[in-house]
C-alpha cells in the first residue's frame, strides 16, 4: 500500500525525465505541419477562386497561376523538410540526458528556420520575378491584393528574396546550435563529473 501511495506517478515522472514528453509531441507537431504544407497550396487556390481572381485581367490570371506553381513547389519542399525532421527530433536527446527539453526546442527553432527561409526564397523569388516581368508598375497592386505585399517586387527583390531566405536559415541554425551546444556541454559535464553529493 505504501508503495502505491508514494510511487503511483513514477511512470509519469520517468516519462518526463527521459524526455519522451518533449520528443513525442514535437514528432506529432512536425507531422501535422508537414501535412498542412501539402494542403496549403490548395487552400490558396480556393481563396483565389473565392476572391474572384479569374474575373480580373488575363495577365493577372497568368501571374497568379504561375505564382501558384511556386507556392505548390514551396509547399511540397516544406512538407519534405518537416517530414524528414520529424524522424530526427525523436533521437535528438537520450533517455539518460539531464537536459532534454533544450535540444528538442532548439531542433524546432532550426526546422522552423529552414521552413520559413525556404518559403521566403522560393515564393519571394517567384513573386518578385513574375510580378516584375509581367506586371511592372501594377506589381504592388497584385501583391497587396494577394496578401504577398511583404515579398517585394522589382529586380532587386529577385536577388534579395533568396538571400533573405538563406539568412533566415543561417540565423536560426546558429541560434539552435548555440542552445544545443549548451545542453551538450551540460549533459557531458554531468556525466564526467560523476554523481553529486
């Protein structure tokens, strides 16, 4: 009876201490985000139809359809990023580590940066390229109407959007590596110093 009174939640505490409570939900989150990235281009197409995109001039329709191909490609690449990383987040820390949440969260920061940077590079480049070539002075109208005003237009944006995407990937990778390094040093120090009194 005493054992039950004092040890009833021991399996739950072990689940927390071994880090499974952090790794498994992130695995599910990565799966959900991967699937949402596949669905998102279809949602964009639905919104475009709902906003009567096909009732405007022919050049706007052509730009939208070509841009949608960039969005669909970015969604497919993003799906692959999250799907690949979901397998890796499960092994990011060991059951024996004392610091288990930091590596998992830093992995999420890294993967989020890879995803956002990829979107900026692909969709930003596509938006700038297509609107600059086909729409000229009307490019700002199109990007504002489609909610892509933050992407930028013009020849400079064609070059800068992939650079911005790359910088996002680098910055988030750097930040996540700092967090992981701190957790690795802390875990290794704990292992080599032996038990504390």
